[in-house]
C-alpha cells in the first residue's frame, strides 16, 4: 500500500486531553480518534491492527469448532425481563417511536438461547458453540483509561452448550488454551487469574490479565507457582506466603483484563427453557459457558506494553503492516523494486512514497507508527546495492540484499 | 467445512410471523433469526453471505482509493446539535448514568468531519475518501419487510472530501461505476434512478434500485432509454411518453433501494469548520459527498430475486460456499476425495457428512440453502467413477470426473 494512497497521518503534538499514556500514543500516531469520553473511532491504521487481532481470534475460535455468527445490539426489553436483568444490568435503554423499549446489548445470552431453542432438541445436537465479534455498549462512569475502558467497544463473545457439567469443563479448559494461544500469537503476556463467579457459579471463573501499571484491576500472584487471584476474592496478602505452594512470596500488581471465561451452568437455559432429550429420552437442561475477549482493549494493552519514547512497537502478528518501506532522497528506483518484490511475495508493506516530506519527518513518523520492520531506500543504500533493514523492537539495523530482507520479514 | 462441525440447520416449517417472502426463505434455511420486529441475527450461514457481500464492496471501495475506518455508534449530542440534527433526525437517544446524552448514529458526517479537521489543512491533502462497514440504527415504524427494512442493519458508508464541486463530480461518477460493479459481481440487477436532494443539493441524487414487487419504493422508468426517476420527484406518468428520449413508454415498478449517492456540498464542512488553503493561500470550505449501501438489505434483495419453490439460489460471488458436497449412502470414499481436492484447490466447500440423515432430507436441505454448485457422491456415482454436479440456478446436472468438476466450479 502506498502511503500517498492510504490515509496515514500522524499528529504533530501529543494530545492533551487523554490521561492514559498508550492511548496518547495511539492518538498521536493517528490510529484512533477520540469522539467523546470513552468513545473512539478506529482510523485506517488502527482498524488494520484491530483486524489483525480479530484474524488471530477467528482462527483460534474456528479451531475450537465454534461457528461465527452476528447478533444485534438492539435487544427488546422482553428478553431482559425473562432473565431478570432489565432493572439491574441493562445500562443503555432506548425507546422507539412506537413505545417499544430496548436495551443495548452488553452480552448475548438473552439472544442466543432462544435461537438455540429453535434448532436444538437432542443430545445429538450437542455440544455446540458460537462466537461473534461485535460492538458492545457499557455505561462506564470511569471512562478515563483510553481504549482500556470505553463506553463502546469491540468484543468477541463465545458461548458453548453442553449435555452436562463434565462436557462443559472439557470445553472450558480447551478455551483457556485457545485464549493462551491468542495472546501469545499477538505478543501479549497474559496471566490466568482466578476470579469470582458473580452469582452464577460457586467455582472460580478465570480472567486473563496483562500486568501493567496502567491496569485498573489488582492482582495477587505467587512469584514461584501459578497461583494468581484478583483482589475481590483473594485472602492472600502482598509479601505473604503463597497459599498454594507454601514457598513463593505473594506479589501485587495492576492488571488489564483482556479476557474472561465463565461457567454459566443452567441459569440462562432455565430462563429460556432450553433443554434436550438425553439417550434415555429424558428432558434435561442445556449446560452453558460464556467466554469474553476484548479486541479493542487488547489493542490498548498491546500499545501499553509495546512502546518506547519514540512511538509504538507492534509485535509481528498485530502489526498493521509487516514492513514499512521508507523512500528517502535518491532511493526511488530501489524502493520501487523492494515494493514490487514484497507485494509479489504476499508480504504486507506500507510504502512511504510521499514527496516533499523531509527524511527526518518520514523517520519520525515511522517510529511513531511502529511497524515491526522498517526498510529504508536512499542514495546511500543504492550506492551499496543493499537496503537498510531495522527491527522496530530492538532497534538493530543491518544492510541487507533483497533476498535476505525477504527471509527476515517473512 | 464439514457440516457436522459447522452450524448449518434448517427449519422444518415455514415461519408464520413474517410477511416478506424472501425473509421467510432466509429464516427457513437458517441464515437469519428474528429477534424482534425489524431486528435480526445473522446465523453462521447468513453471516458467510454477508461477508461475501462485504468482501466485494471492500474490493471496489479500495479500488476507488478510499481508506477503511470504523466509527462509533454512540455519538454525543453536541455533534448533532452542531449540525442541527438532534431534534429533527436523531431517532434513538440514550442517556448514560452521568446524564450525558447520545444519539445512535444513522450516518457519520458528524463524526468524520471533526476528524478530518485535525488532519487536513492544504489542497495537497485532498481529495481523500473513507468508508466503513458498520451497524446502523433507524427507528423504523414500517419494520415488516424482513431484511429489506430493519431497525438495526449493516451499512457501508463512504464519504469523500474535495477542493471543489468539479472534483466531487468526478469522484461521484467514479463511485457510481464502482456501485454498478458491486451489484453486477453480486448478481443483482440494479437500476440507476434519479432522486431528490433532500435539501442538501438542487441537483438530482441517485439511487440504485432493484426492481421487484417486494420493493417499497415506486420507480418510473423508460422502456427504451436510461430515464428513471423515483416517485417523489418524477412528473412522468405510467404509460406516458418518456420526457428524455420522447420515444419510449414509461413503466412503473416497485424497487428496493440498495444504494444511494449524494452530493453534500459544504453543508457539513461549514458546520464543522472544515476548510483548506488553496494554491494561493486562500481558505476555502471542503466540498463533500456521501455514498450509502446496505449489505444486509442487499442480502435480502438477493434472496428476493434469486429463489424458486425449493429454496434460495445464490449467485456465484454471494454464495456462502462455492460447492455443497452431499454424501449419500455408499459415497463416503468418493466424497472424501472430492472434499480434499476442493480444499487443496482453495475452493470453499460445505461437506454434508452427516450420518443418520436420509438422502431426501439432505437434498431438500441443499435446495433450501441454495449454494451455487451441488456435488453428490453416492454408490451410484461411485459405480460410474464420476460425481453428479448440479447448478442450483438452472437445475442442470451432469456426471463429471474430478477434473471437470474443478474446472466448472472455479
């Protein structure tokens, strides 16, 4: 993609009306725009990152055997009434001209269970699982952490349906593994943390937390074993002994919750009358799980944990492009050759072909944008018949031929 | 994709609570589900069609040079006030717990012009264009035409920004051509129809109308030339002489509006103060256009115009899969071979590998689903060492070898 033909614009100044540091980076680099407190647009470069994140999520959800669908946001009051959530949990309510009331969906159990009721009747129809990547709305009084806590956000929600608790348990831990794969591929270190069941289950549920100062949750974890709990449920104390391994010390850090997994049991299938006939012909309630993940919050967490004073540093699978090709004076013919070679090899490249822009401005922009690899073509590199290739994460650069460049960036 | 691992379920009966015929087909085939009047979910097969439509739209928008972004739905009252649309046009209003008011966006001029104000200052920055594929909300009292008229729907909206009317005009007609390409590729015949400017422009705007009885608009067009106008603006009379060519007779038919293109002039750039400096350094307002298209309504229009008594008939580029491979008794080894061959060739195939389902049920389902090509493997086809390949649109079938099959479905 040529920069002259794709909207890639950075701001000259750091935005002043944003408390969260990583969000200032995303704003400055032109990845997002703030519409109002807690409400953002994804500009073309930011949307590319969001789509990279979504791609990885889709691949791992499909590998779980889940089918993708898309449910609406405008959910009629009657569905929320049926599960007793209209008065207690629905946050944005709207009324149409005919007087019908709707709640903007922040979760979709109320929509999906009635759908399944139409299609499922036997143990042969189970297990089955569905996910969507869809816009959600939450009334968020604390909307001051940029992309980390917004009123409108992109969410992946997965729902699974089983014959019994045992089958749910199997799927639950398979999903935990899929979540780990997703975060690893995207370049995020996420810790599995025990959390409370919110009235649905007496067992622990699990959150995936990215430890960083900007996070708004508090996590207590053992420095030696895998014990980790959130503040709401833990009895562990900072500096105390780990209750699990009895050896390690307990540490406390802030975390960004990027995902959670949750056993729902029969709470929603009971409300919707979602049941199946087992092998003996007996009617039993379907057992459910739900599993959330926030692609737009993941983008914020990535920006939070991958940047330096010069700008963003995208990991490979979440980078908006694989290569940022920067043409400086005298480098045109070489740049065109690199551009065509990368395109032919199917490697996504952003080509800074802008005229009348100084070398300094181009390189500053490249650092702000933070694409994983930067390739520079100039009169100097032309003279050597090589390209200057630089990794954005460690800043190491070397002069390489076209074939070596291809090998590196693949 | 194996049918045993992907959610493909049809209903045994035609739904009784839906007036619009094509929507009954989509419901019966399990492509969509009705949540409430005018609010639908896209089930996995339906979402695949929607994504095929979106893919074609994206390709043609990118070819225009437009950059994709994603804007929010929750738009603060202050933006609607600035353009005087809060009281007259915003239909769904929500209030958060802090008393802030928002309008659910049905269009995005109010969001995009303030963004561009941050990034655009010179004639060198223009022209530029942006599109998104995003969920829109409209208070729709007449929500009884299924997918053709909904309260929540998927929309592609494109906005363009120019130095003057002349440049806008060029882009306007380029976009009209892109629209024609999109509808042609998707298998929709859409007529370009003149319409009114809704107070924004004295010139005609243009709608893209699919002529069919189920449409809710009325179109007057000439049987000989390309004259076509909607009911609101026309002075032509059914059966009368065409005012343009003076030869043809005027016909009247119902139409489904699947797209529209619109010159906005400086209405929104004036309100947002979006201006640029021209070559002489003079400040001038940016001239805008906006261009809508409804992917979910297109899906409805496709279903309306492509079906027979047995079910849906998807055109090639909008079909959820390219091939529906149906395994009947004795056809297992052959089906597996076809499945692997198609997958290797990168051809999307839905493989009905269900056990304990009768041949009749499988073939009835295949007709309901309406995938463009159907391939049947059975003991009979095995004996001939050929596959039965049938085109869903004309019902013609032939016995073909694997290579011929590949050639046909590519």
